[in-house]
C-alpha cells in the first residue's frame, strides 16, 4: 500500500530535515525520502567536515606561531589521520542528533531513491513519489504537498573530469588519507579559498587560480582583494585574471599539470594534485520533474517568493533552486515553504537577509549588497570602514589585518550591506543581519553600546564611520 501523508520531502539535507521538523511542529504528518544519510551535503560532505578540518588547521598554525604569544614549544607535529578521525567523530555525532530529531518529531524516514510521478492510480495529480528501496523493492509516497530539497553536487569542467586521485572535488578532498606536498586549486570562490587557507595551514604548497579579477568574485571587491593579500602573505600563490586551457591538462609521474593564459602569456602549473572548485550544480535531473509541470530553467527549479513551483502544491528549496547555496538559506526556505503550505502568516523570502560566511584564516562574512550591486541598483551610497588594527581585542588575538565595511543609502539611511574580513567575523555578522531585518540605520547600530574590549566594537565603529563619527580613528 502507498504511504499517504500531509507533507513529503524529497531530500533529507539541512533544508529538508528542518522543513520536516517545522511541518511536524504544525501538526502535519511528514515523510522524508533520502537516498543516502540524513544531513545531506552540509553534514557529510560540506559545512561540518570542512569546518572541522579548518579548525584543526587553524590551531596547528597558531601552535607553530605560539612564540609570538610568549609561549615556547618544541616538536609540534601534525597527525593527519587523527585530524580526520576527529572530523569523522563530529559528523557522526551530529548525524545521530538528526536521527534523534526525526524520532522525537515522529517523522517517517524512507531510505531510497525517489522520483516524482505524474497523475496515476495513487493520485489524480502529480507530486507522488516512487521510491526505489535499498533491497530493490518499490514504495510510493502520496502527499498533499511535496517539497523538493535535492541539493547539489560539485560542478565539473570539460577536460578536467575528477578521477578522485589526481583531480579532486571537495568530496574527494575530505577523504584524503594523507596530505599532498602541493596542490593547484582551480576556482577562487568560497570552497576554493577555504581549502587554500586550510591546506596552507597544514603545510601544503598551494596555488589558487581564478578567472575573475579578484578572489571571491560574488563578494565585495575590497574583501576579495584583502583576502588575496592575506593568503599571499602566508605563501599561497594567488593568480587571478586567468583563462584555463583545459586541453593542457596532463597527468604524468604522479603529478598533474595544467596550462593557463595569464597576462597574454601561457604558463604551465604542476602539483601533486588538483582541486576543482568551480561551483555546484543543482540536482534536478533524474528525479521525475519531466512528469510534472514544474518549470526548470538552466538546471534550476523556478519558484516564487513562497518557494512554490509552477505546480502550487509542489515546493522547492535549497541548492536545487539556485540563489544562495547555503545550508542556513535552505533551512530558512524550508521553514518559509512549510509556513506557507500550512496557511501560516509568512513574509516572502529575501536573500538580502541571509548572511554569507567563509571560514578562511582570517574569516569573511557579509550580508546584503556589495558596493557594486548597490550602485547597479541605482542607490546613492555612503560608506564607512574601520580596521581591526584599531581594535584592542583584535591585537590581543594576534590580528592586525582586516576591516569592516558598511554600505548605506544616502537618502533613506538604510543599511544596504555589511562586509567583514578578520578574526571571528562569522560570529559578528549576526548583529548586522539583525540590523537588516529590523531596518536599522547605521546611526542606530553605532549608538548601541558595544563592550570593551571586544571584537564587536568594530561593528559600532564601522557604523559610526558611515557619517564620519567613528571614535577610534
């Protein structure tokens, strides 16, 4: 017999299981269909394992530099297999937590590969899901509402197809048994710069190449250029404005070489391994969307502000709808979708409210518009900047690099965007995100009392700097 429910969710990643919990809270009968492990890419192949490795790399780098803090150490050694064991332990603990939440909220989990089916004997409209179970048997889930949360996978490039040995994706890199002595990272976006920072701290010789004029091309240009300076100062070779000649890829004698065009010259780069980091592709193929009237444009499921597809009883969230491919964005979208289908009062999704965090050393965080985006949208802007070198707590942490940049509208005084690079800024961005939601002005945030000494002082100072009122400069 078919399984009937109020809400079925195709995909048990962060967006999917958060949506399931919210639906259960609203009294809905919920089924999650997941072909792998609950938690999805974020928990098993993305956010959590990579940040665990980044923390180990950061601590290793700090220990090697402990003499600058007046602490002399001898014989600091890296045990990479123990680093991996720690990472795996964190992932497993959190996986068990997600499984507990499913049981606690009485959510049915069906493990298997799901495909959306059209009108059939099970339902007069599309949206039911045929599930191939691990034993080869079939099960059908018939929901009143379906939420598609199938996530994404690493993008490939012609001529640089990953083999898991010499040419890697981030999925492969997370499972390395040992560190290479050198690596080329193709792509200077979020994943690329995080791996560059991590591997550099682990002692790997890193070269990162990016087609844009600066690292982090989707972020504010000043942030990308500052990060490039920081990585270069640590010994990372950063090459921007390149054209990749993929037919120049060659694997020989356990090393990989690629040809790039840079400043009108052709150059060959060689290393033990190559990490391909050129974005992610939504998983919208082979899930049965052709059996529905759901519109897919360039591999992305089209949705409205309530996460509804062109079939109103079918919703889609997370990486498969494009936009900000972030775990917390998917969670926000999942909650918005469930609230809407349940008839709860909800506000349309606004990507400007979603903070973006990058866990390099030092970290990058932002919310809202970049300076370029603000100008392109016709805003007359004013900018405030404040350096971490003028913040006492930053110097105590051993950091003098980085800054906070605030972009505001001259006429309305609205905060349009906040951009940070420096120590622990992924923890500081929450205040700026709240200011966006509350429609606060820089003056209001700057007037709030920030404890001294604290890193948060830089938020108040940067906000005051918008109107030339910063105290510390």
